[in-house]
C-alpha cells in the first residue's frame, strides 16, 4: 500500500496517477473536502481518507492498520507522528515539504524506517552521476501521457501572470485549498 498525503495537490495528483499506472499498489490518498476527495478518486486513488482528523484511526476503520510506503506532499511536521504510527516496520517514507522544525527522526528508529527528502532539481544542481535519470523519468512520463494513462492535473488557469495573480496563488497554496495545478499565461 502507498499512502499519498496531500493527494489533491499538484504533486499528489500526479503521484496517484503514476503509482496507479506503474505499480500494483493499493493507493490511499488524503483529502478533507468533498471536492478534493472526488479529485483524488478521479486521479485513481483506490481509497481516500480525511487528513483533517486522526487519519491513522481512519485507516484502522478501513482495516488498514499500516502502510508500506508514504509519500508526504503536505505538512511533513504536522503528519510526522501519524506517519511513524502508520508505516510498517522497514517501510519507506519520502517528503517534499520543508519543515520549520526538524522532525524527531528517532521515533522512526524502532521500525527501521527509511526516510528520504525528494527535491526535483537535486541531480542538476549537484551534477550527480545519474543526472540523465531526470531525462529518462520525464521521457517515461511523456509516454504515459501520450498513451492516455496519465492526464494533466491542471485545475485552473490563473490568467496572465502578474504580481497580483501570483500573490493570490501563493495565498491559495499556503491556505491548503489548492486542487491540482494552477497555470498562468505570459504577456510576452
């Protein structure tokens, strides 16, 4: 099982689709509003749980006491204790959201959990030996899009990119109410 925290966001939306298209995992997404629950289902999530409550209890109610993998795309610090509780021994967790405080990694030790940060530009920023992997991954993603197995997560056109439209987009993102991706047009 794969748990996608922040399933209705831009990254969560594509992660659900990729996991559904390329793995045999049962994909569980988190969402808290009716429209985000529906979006996660549309992306391919097999189950959706509410992250605004104790989502470990939500999992247990559905007969899923633990998950094998967690992809955390929202509020790493806020979900840390629940991730430690829900992950199987020797499970794997990845996160993309920076934390204001350093999470207590020690609570993962008894389960021998692997935790890793993911950053899209690590390979290019540091010229890693496997830098070509970024190209290969994007090429594979393009093949899946061309085959109709993965589709755009664009939910909203933000119009012409201006300081005001960008500021509004940031407010919406920080408010945790975004669904999918918002794109902008340029005037040049």
